[in-house]
C-alpha cells in the first residue's frame, strides 16, 4: 500500500461542475502539498497546508489531520483546469507523492 | 523573479550512453531536489541537497546515478551508463527552506528517452 493514496485516478467533468479530489496518507506528516501538472509542463505548487483550510480563487484545500485526509475542491470548473493534480506529504525532510489525479474538464 | 531553470529540455540517447542534466534553482533557495517521474506515476525523490550538503540520497541508484551541487547553487545530475528504464522526466525543484515549512518551486523538467 502506498503511503499516499489519491482518488479518483481519473476524473472527467463538464465545465461549471464542482470537483473534489481526495488524498489519504498513512504516515505522520508536517505538511501536505497540492500540486498541479499540465501536460508537457512543469509542476506548480497550489497549496501547502498543515491544518484547516486554504482558499485561492476557485480552489479550496482542506485537511483533517486526525483522519489523515485532505481534499482539493475546484468550484465552477473550467477547461483550463484540465491537468494532473498531485498530493504530496512531507514527513521529516522527505516528500512523498501520490500517483496523481488526471482531471479533464470538457466545455 | 526567475524560476527554476533546467536544461536540456529533451534528450534522446542509446542505452549504455551517458547523460547530464543541469539545474539552476531560484536565487537564495537553500534546498534543491532532483525527482524522477516515470510516465503515469508521481515523482520519486532521487536526491535532496541542503546548501551543498546531501540530506537524502537513499533512493538514488548510486551505481549509475550521481549528483552534485557545487557552491550550494546550481546542480548537475548524471546517469552513466543509461538503461532503458531510466526513460523519464527528471524534475528539479527548490525551496527556500525544506518541505516542512517551505513551498516548492519546480523547473520544467528534462525529458530523457533511452533507446
């Protein structure tokens, strides 16, 4: 079992839909990162959080430390949100990545 | 602010040949990471530097991979000799501190194809 599990692996939505991507982890962590990777492009950091909730534009990230679970929400999704979303957890000085969730938003 | 620079963006070599990748992190960032990302998988840490010292290289295949960060600034990752399974994107990232407290900044990656 991977230390970081993401679900779903693939997600297709229609423009305007509310989207949720989940991340569960099995180790004690000091922080959790949500990252976005576009095809052929580099990785962009969306959020780094260790408790509670953060919001940036249409993106919201939440974390429940007791349940070892985090969610990334996208409100009013748009085709330009199509990308791979990766959850990564920092435990000590090491960062462990999930396999990513491929999101496709159709117009 | 300039981002993390990597080169080359693409490289095609035959197995048993050697290859080197270069990374210039964001100015002032103490921590530098090299990750290997195989198609369809999440990135896997190869090596982490704090300034010019190695923090973690436990997943670096040291029989063929080597990395250095001279003067605590830019870094090179070398593979010699390359194998087919080394085909991947090699990502460099930097952070002003470490992943417990610092945000990560990634380069565009270097895509390696080994034939």
